[in-house]
């Protein structure tokens, strides 16, 4: 059997399909895998640029002009 640390490193570097396989294959490591997923999600969400946060501005200006 592989060393636990090696399996965790494989999971960190794996694509989606391989991560699924490892998750299903190593039941005892699922908590560690979920922590990795949460960390990856946090990094991705903080790196994503915020799009137009206020899209109502154009709507309100158009409705006032039409009145």
C-alpha cells in the first residue's frame, strides 16, 4: 500500500477524474481530501475578479429618463 502522504500529494496534483477515483478508493483519507478541496475553492474564489457589482445603476437611470 502507498504511503498516506504520497496519496495526499497525488490528490493535490490530480485532475478532477483522478481526484474522484482517489476519494472513492481511500475512505480513511476523505477528511483530508475535503480539506484540500476547501482550500482550493478558497484560493480560486479569492483570485477571481469581481465583475460589475452594481448592475442596477443603468436600470434606474433608464427608468427615470423615461418618466
